[in-house]
C-alpha cells in the first residue's frame, strides 16, 4: 500500500535527539521504535537544539533543521511554519505534530493530502508564563487544531475531558512512558533518602516561587537539590540562584541533560516535590515514579490521575509544602512503601512499550486512510461504469 516503507514526518519538537521536555523525550523513544517497525522517519527540529554526536541518536532517522525566529514567544510558531512547509513538499504518508501552536499550519498539510495526528499537550493558553497575546495565539491554534486535525492525542484522561468540553473534539488517550531505574551510574553526592529534590522548568505554573519559600524552611536542617532552569534567566531563576548562594544546603544543579544522573537523583531522594499545576500526564512525574522517588505533589486533578491513591498531596502554600516534605523525610518506612507503590503503578500504566505501540497504531490508521479512500473511490467509479444505463421513456 505504501511502496517500500510508510513515511512519517514529526513536527513541533526541538529536534532529535533532544532533552528539552516531554515531547522531545517521547520522540527520542518513538523514532527508533518506528524505524524498527519499518517506517521511514523524518524529524524536524531547530538549529543547535540537539547534542552533537549524541551516542543515542539512531542514524537511520532523517533529521531536518529549519529556520525560525529564536525568541520565547515566536520560536514554536515560526519553526513550526518552516517545518510544515518543508514537510508538505515531501508529501509524507502522515505527519505527527506536537503542540497546538502548530495547528495554524495543519490546513497546509491537509490541502496536500497529508493526514495529521496532533498531540495537543496541556492547556497551553492557561499557563502563567505566557502573556495575553501568547495565550490568545495558543487558544486560536487549539481551535484550528480542533477543526482541522485528523486525530488528536491527549496525554491524560482529564485533558481529554477538557478538550471535549471546550472544543467538542474527542482524543485518543496515549500518556507518556518512562524508563525503569538501572543502577549503572554513580549515586549522587547527597546521602540516600536524606534530601529533598525538585525537578522542573523554572516557570510560574510549576510552583517555583512557593517551593523556594518552602526550601528556605527545609534547608535549616536538610539538603535541598534543585534541577532545572528557565532557559532565559528571569526572576525565578535569580531567586533560585540567590537561595543557593545564601544557604550551603541548597544545591542548584541547573539543567541536567544526563538521564542517568537525573534518574539517580530521583532514585536516592528522600522526597521529591512535583509542583506542576497545568498539563496532563507529566513525563518527569512518570519518570520519578519509575525511579522509585517518594513523591509529594501539588494537589491537582492531573497529578491525582497519575499518582492515584499512592500519592501524597499538598496545597501550594510554602508552609504546607515544607511540612509535607519534612514529614516524609522523617518517615523511612513511609518513604519505602510510597516508593514501591509508585513503581508498581507506573509499571502497569506508563510503560514505553504500550505508549509506542499506541502511537504506531494511530499513525498506521491515518497513513492508510487516504490509500483506502482512493481505492474506494476507484471501486465506486468502476461499479458505476458497470451499472446498466436506464433509458428514459
């Protein structure tokens, strides 16, 4: 039906392989999986966004870097536009598009007969890090996506419910996966189960300012390890830097691209605070679970969906965060029971194999649909030619 191999274009990430966020993590796993399954894979990205000579790169994948405006508010839109134009010229059998900001370019792909599978991510237009104009752009992109995409992927059931309510579109539920912890890397320099860990991009909706205030209380007697950056400086990054300079028990590691080191930090943590407030199934949370981190999470519908009854939840007040984390640090038995329960939950619900199989299944359905439609039109035309002609009386 496809010739030698079905062809997929992946649009909307920073590139392959990249370690920026959840989309990039998914594409690092999905690309070799699809190639092994017989697909011809092209991944679009941005210049300078990948690690040179990354040993994890599958060189069977075609990587295309397109130009755009490298600014906080225009990068996604402009790189998505140039990637979509290039992909449209290549006429792949299907396009996997990440992020509703790229919804504006779906009509171009559709006009050339390229079916689109769109991962809508979270409710980007509700994130505090964006100003009113950017939120409006994301909301408009979501509306175009809802009208134009052939199929949607929602990474949590709650996101699916919200999209159905707001846009009248159902989506296919495919969460993120994670890798089980493998003790092949040196443990961190902090004593096991004695430190608090925070891993997040330093943006407002990840409860950064509240955690910094809580960390000041915790670091009177405990080590606090902070992983992440904003990517562009700003007040939140300065506040983390200043706290780390003031208090020797606060350790700011910045962005950590070495997965093995990050997994070891989760594995040995005494308590991991997950403060994300917007979005669906968060890939960092899934990975923390599989690494055996005892998790304290901000109480949201999304975090409750992922953690289930095994989670420990807190309000967003600094005092509540500090008290919840301190109580877990003082409870070794609770740490281990929480760790075991979360590992088992993640194994059963968030395995990469199930996630990747689901992606390939949806891509195959869409890639075959135009072929089937052409065959059906051809058969209908042939049947019409064979049908007897009625004579008028």
